[in-house]
């Protein structure tokens, strides 16, 4: 059997038919990623394959380090050709790691290259990929068109100016590109130096002077409305766990005043303030019909020496083992009691939380719309074949798979769109194989609707994208 052929990951006739006739025909909604709005607004082009493929990709960086590659060839100033050679030397050692699949799918789908990348083929592939990059259609807009990407949801700070989003909205790009409201820096009352520097930027973006807590809330409310006007329909938070200590208006005001005057607050007060802001932003989300995403569980920046050298998002985060359930219940129950529960998606990095998160969504569905509380797609360390299957199985066992809003890339790379194909192949194989075993109805029309909805239609409806 050929490697990564047209029936890759599809192990039954029904699986193959579901993928080729249904899933592969669906456009892409990538409702959460970290792509650059500036690169989309300027229709960015890349000088070479290393810039596009290796720059900013901490998945690859981790594997390069594991293969004994010097940091100069990873995040350093080495020649791009030398960095590409280092990756070519590493990729053959990634067998059974999803990177071997992803990298070769990207070579096939973007560049038409079916040769395995090895040290011996590196010269040939370097030349072919760079020649393709020089062609007129190989730009951010060309890629979005090629992969039928209908919506991109970027990740944006409330203090970001949103100029690039405004420019995109006025362009003739057929892909809808919308900002996502991620106010995590507002929580930094334990680091007043960072908080106050950020508040200065928020003042500029909101045109509101921020002295007291009420000013901060007004600025966040103003920016939330600005985001909404540019098509935003989701917010996002990256947390080790939900904060669980409740906080009154008065307590939050005292904590903020202390941090605003440059005094760090205790860990307990930071948790209280974080809970307060998380509830406040959820109320904004509910009022605007948005979906709040909670990315929970990682241990971040674990290697303090490398964090000091390279900063965050450099490949030194890992799966966390923080207990999630009680704190998450406190947060969701607080909103439910206020009748202010927005649409929510829960994501976990620890596979041990799969059934916890999946089952918890059922406790807070309120009958107002299908799938209001979602167990999100396999994220980060779990967005490979086993992790995707485990997420689908946990969701199926405890809720409604048919209402699932499907895959997202969470990526910083414009080469990541085949991740949607990868997910759809895993999904079709799971459903098609069970149908052939008699565990699901052998009704192609019924199964087709399930696949098409999860691949595209559920997300389009759930987030009100209307594309």
C-alpha cells in the first residue's frame, strides 16, 4: 500500500466513500488559529520554505531538539538552507509521530511533491518548494483560495489596533477573517509592571483613560463591541485551570487599585480577580451571542532557562496534571445562576480529562440551542489520530456527536490546513468502519449528513458566520 495515498487512514469502503464524496467536498472554517492578520492583509509571500515551514512552528522545534539539533539551527540565525537541512535530517526519525504525516501531506497538497524528505532528497525538495513559492498564486490569499477556507478566526488582544482586520474586511478576499477576543493580559495583577504597560496600550486602543476598575471594564466593553463590529463571534482564554475563588465588585476594585499603583497582589487575590474578569467577559459574550473558548490544562514555559532566552511559545510547554473539575463547575454554575451562560467550548490538553469535560457539557445545556456547551476538538498534544479518536469517542459516549462544531488548527502556519483533511479522514474512518460492523445504520444519507455537519455546517451555524 502506498504511503499517504488517496485512501490514507480510510480502512473500509464506507469510510472511503464518506471521505471522498462528502468530507473532502466541504469548505474549511478554521474558527481558532494564530495566523497573522497582517500577513493576510498584505497578501504576504515567503522568501523560502524555511521561513514558511520552520519559522514559529514549535511542534517542529521540539522534534529538532529531541534529535540533537543545535538551537542555532532551530530558533537561531543560521542560514535558512541549513535550517531546512536540519529538518530533513530529523524528519526520517519522526516515524509514528504525526509530524511525519503532516509534513508529507503539506509537501503533497501545497507543492505536489510525493517524495519523502530525507537528507538525500533535501536539495531537490528545497529547489522545488522555493520555485513554487515564487509562483504568482502562492501567497496568503492564494492559499486561502486553494483550500476553500471560508472563515479564519485569529487570536487578538483587546489592545490590538485591529487595523489589519479592517483592511481585510474592505478587500476583495473571499475568506471572512474575524478577530477573536483574548483578554488574558488583563488578569496580570500579580505582575503590575506587565499589567500597567498593557493598560497603556488598552487606553490607546479604547480611547478610555484607565484609573479604576470601572474604567478597565468600560475599556474591555468598548473593545468587545469593536471586535463584534469586525465580525468577531468568539472569545478565548488560555489557562492552566479555571479560577475558582469568587470575587465581589468591591474586592475586585481593591485588587485592581493595588496593582494599578504598582504593588503585586497575592496568588489568592490574583485568582479572585481572574474569576471576576472571566465572569465579566462571559457576560459580554452572552449578551452578544458569542462563544467563549476555554483552553485548559497546559504547563507553560517549564524550562526556565530557555524561557529566559527565547520567551513563550518556543516549544517548552507540556501536558499539565492540574485537577480541573471543581473549579470549572464553580465558573459554569456561577454563570448559569446569573442566566448569563454564553455558548462555551471546553478544550483539554490532558487526555485524562476527556470524559470529565465531555460529561460536564451535559450539566449546563439549557435547551436554548443545540450544542450550546461543546467539548472541543483534540487540542495541542491531542490533535493527532489517537487524540482525535479519543475525543470523538468521549463526546459520542456522553453527548451529541452530531452537534459537534469540528476541527480547528490552532496553528501559526499557513501550511496547516491539511490538518482539517487529517481530522476528516479519522472521522470518516471511525464512522464508516462502525457502519460496516453494524454498529451504526448502513444508511449513506444519514452518515453523510453527520460528516458534512461536523466538517462544516455545524460551525457555520453555531458561530453565526453565515458563509
